[in-house]
């Protein structure tokens, strides 16, 4: 790890070291096996709860670690340096939690905290549907009001953590004719009758995180489970995703850093034409670009995090979209070059960069595709000038 004394506070340096050491011991040695067999490492997650991985963002008043957005970005770089799938699990858990921090009631937050802290539970963010991915406003899952309850019907897909989640944040429309103004958020326990976790996706990368369909059949929830007012769900979802993007950029920096570390080591050992390949200018150019991408991704992620911590959410939404698409596109290039530098070994499953290449791809797709990020940036520019 690079020395950041004087740049980060002593507490941030200690946090970074704590998370790094835990992951180097408990995740790095097993990540290839989890990837090969698509294993979600529940025992490791539970061990991680002892250093607060289940409650990084949960405010201290609810018993959590209460990290700032900047602290969280620092932590997520380390997590994704170790294993992007483990990072996706924690990132999606954060997405499940954020709506409650944005608009949840005191009772909802306390209930969430009990599940996460006492049961070492996980949460999931159930927004995406077969016909409402990039177009989140097309949510078709319905929440029909009956007295002081809602009856929810519909199907979510690509829901990270669903298989093991103890609590879900669910988005459904109370009236489809209202468009996005009908979308409403709910907090739902896993054991609620009518909630079924379906198909497990057999993914290309980030295979230690689980991704499933979730089906709701006449699932009854009470009014007290509604997060915020009726019709506010779309905004809550957007604000949640805005706050997640600093983490996505920092996560990309972590995966890119892992690729860079493998490649520099390899390039110093591997010789062609009588010298280590790190002495060849063509390889130096790729390594220099990789290192620059890691640094700039980290910095833009931290900048967005600082905007969030300062409460400048409008700017954070725009620059957050920039950070997500810049850092994750840069990551894809970094991992493509990593495979190139290692040649045949880079393409082989025996060596780690092949996994990083597959893991990288998902970053360009989830938490809003990079095309959608550019739409968000362009919309902000239209308003700004
Ligand atoms: N914050 C607050 N409000 C916002 C907002 C934001 N960031 N973005 C939009 N809004 C508000 C607008 O102000 C507008 O409100 P008014 O009607 O009151 O003016 C309203 O929402 C509609 O805005 P738009 O017209 O911009 O909405 P749109 O329908 O064109 O969609 C979109 C915008 C940005 C494309 C949105 O649909 C979107 O973000 N799509 C991507 C969804 C996404 O990221 N999905 C990933 C889910 S997580 C995941 O990957 C799964 C996992 O488990 C990891």
C-alpha cells in the first residue's frame, strides 16, 4: 500500500490498514476458489462483522461504525483490491441500507440495525426488473393499498445478495398511471409470506457475490414498512444510487490496483529479448497508464465522497456519475492491458488477472450502466449552462 501519511487522518490510515489486513488474510487466499465455484463466503462475512464490515455506513447512534462517505471509499478500495465479488456484496448491502438512512423512520432504522448487528444480517436493494433496468421509472411491481396495508406483486431481477439477505428494500408502484410519481419504497423482512428468492444468476465475474430474482406474490406489508411517503420511491432510489457512486469509483481503483500489482511483479520477473519486460517501453506505457488510472479513479472517488460529506448532493450527483463511468471504463482498460502484459498467462485461469478482467466488466453495467451515467451528466449540464 502506498504511504498516505499527511493526506489521510491517522484514523483513516488505521481503518485502511485494519481492513487491508483482514482481507489479505481472510479473503485473498480464497478468492480464486470462491470465483471458480461461485461460493458466497458467508463464514468470512460473519467474521468480517467483528471488524464492522456489516455496519460500515450504519450511523454510530444505531450501533454501527458510522463511516463518512470518504472513509467508506477508502474502505471499499481495500475490499475490492481483495475480491470484487466480496466488494459487490458489501456495496449492495449499503444500497439496501441507504434508503433507510435517507428517508426511513426511527423504528425502521432500529429494526434494520437489529438485523444487521444481532443477526450479522445482510440486506438487498430490489429495484431492477426484467423491463425496468436502465429505465428505473418503468417499475411494474405493484403495491396495492388495502386499508393500512399494501399487497405487493411483481418480480425483481439481478438483485445482489438476495439469496442470503435478511432484509430487502423494495420499490413498487402504488399507481402505474402516475409514472415515477407512483413509485414507493418499502422495507421488507426476508421471512415475509409471499416473498420468494428465485433464479441464481451464473455470472461471468464477481462470482463470490450472489445475484437472484426475487418474486412477490400477494406479499402483505404494513404502512409502517413504507420508507418515506407514497410516490417518493423514485427519488429515494436515485439519491441512494448517487451516494453509491463514490464507492464504485473507489472500488474500481481497488480492482485496478490489484491488476497493477500483479503486472509490475510479473514484468520485473519475465524476461524477453534479454531483459525483464518492464524495461521494454511498450510495457512501460501500459503500466504507466494503469497506475495513472488507479490514482485518478481513487482521487475522483474521494472527491465525490467529500462532496457527499459536505452535503453538496447536487454536485455529488453529477460528479458521482462522472466518477462511476470514468473509473469503471478505466478499470476495464487497465484489466485488458493487464491480460496483455501477461500474455498467455494473463489469459489462463491459473493466474489472477483473468478473474480481474471478468470482474471488471460488471462495474460498467451495475449501479447504472455507464451509458446511463453519461445521460445523468448530460442532464446536469443542460441544467447548469
Ligand atoms: N436525485 C433526486 N431526484 C432525482 C434524481 C436524483 N439523482 N434524478 C432524477 N430525479 C428526479 C428528477 O428531479 C425528476 O423529478 P421531478 O419530476 O419532480 O422534476 C424525476 O426524478 C424524474 O427525473 P428524470 O426525468 O431524469 O427521470 P428518468 O425517468 O429520465 O430517469 C435515470 C432517469 C437517470 C435514467 C434513472 O432511470 C436511472 O438512474 N436509471 C438507472 C437505474 C440504476 O442505476 N439501476 C441500477 C440498480 S442497482 C443494481 O445494479 C443492482 C444491485 O443489486 C447492485
